[in-house]
C-alpha cells in the first residue's frame, strides 16, 4: 500500500477518494496542479457518493 504522502502527483492524474473528507484533503494537497479528483461512489450504480473507508475500522467492519 502506498501512503498518499508518498505519492507523486502528475499533471493529468485522476485522484479517486472514498469519502468526502478524503477528497477534500486530496484537493488541498494538489492545489495549482492539473489533476482531477472524484469520489468512487459516483462511478457506481446506484450512486453512492459516500463510501465508508474500512481502513481504520478493523476486519469486522471491512467484512460488512
């Protein structure tokens, strides 16, 4: 797994976040760069703009 802090953002990148707070953090990190940010749930059917990121919640939450 790569930390967002270790990722080199390049012009033309599309950054995909699961949660709005993650997208906001990405936007603040890439100001003045030619990149786009979106939420993964906007690409699903049905739309789910907010998809809870299970990373910090443990395996039981992830399995759910």
